[in-house]
């Protein structure tokens, strides 16, 4: 079990914990991404949460590059071998790069603000809202205005589509980040109890 200082200061996670978290996030993306296994497991897509959590827990920029490559490969495999629709594979697909990077940067910023206290909820909420809005603007906005799938695109129609679809992405994002928050808090409290018992018996 990692020490309390390690868990309460997320940028300082030890190397072995970095690997475990990275593997968990990779597995989560593979299981839930698009048309791969989500219908079998009935799980909402976790990609947005994966990039945000990677920004919080993984120290370097390389996981961002790796998750971008993984998301592209999963989409390519779904289209090429999985029978998925190619409707979303347009020149606007490139807008997923800044969209996911925005979530990663939001998580990265929060990692520097994190403390194991209730007042961490303010920067956490701010990072979530900022990351979600930027991701939505880049991903959905980029697709709507630059994919060529929509004629006579207008901001009014885009706003309507955002109100219709954005809440579903928010719901999925909050589900997975909520699970991560509960797990993180549980690990910290368990470690606090162990440290307390160790101090008492010592």
C-alpha cells in the first residue's frame, strides 16, 4: 500500500503505481470505446474520463500520446474489422487531438492543486467543467462544422445538438471520475488507519 503522502499528492505516485494505473486506464478504454465491447458489457464510453484521469495520475506527457494512439487504433479497428460505421471518420477527426488534450491538461492542472481535503472540490470542479467544455467544443464543434456531413451549419443548430448530446457525455464522464474519486479516498483513509495503528502499537 503506498504511503499517505504518495496518495494525497497525486503527481508523486511511485513508478509501480503509475504502471498499474496506466494499465487500468488502458483496459477501461479498450472495454468501453465505441463499438468494441460496450454493447456486451453495457458500459458507457470512458475515453473522456481516461484522458482526464491520465492527466491527474500519470507524470509524463507520453501517456497522452499513447492514449491518443490507442483511441485512433481502436476506432480504425472498429471501422476496418468490426463493421462500425465510418460516419465519424472525416477530416474533422483531427479535432479529437485538441479535444482529448484539453481533458488531459485539465487533469494535469488539477494534479498540482490537489490536496486530501474538502476544499479540493473547487479546483476539481473547475478542472472538470473547463475540460468538458473545451473537449465538447473541439470534438463536437469540429465535427459539426468541418466534417462535411452537415450542410448550412449554423451556431443555433450546433447549440441545439450540444444540448441534446452533451449531457450524455457528461454523465459518462462523471460516472468514471466518481468511481476514481471514491477509490482514491478509500485508499487514503485505509492507509491513514494503518499508519494510525502502526503509531499506536509502536
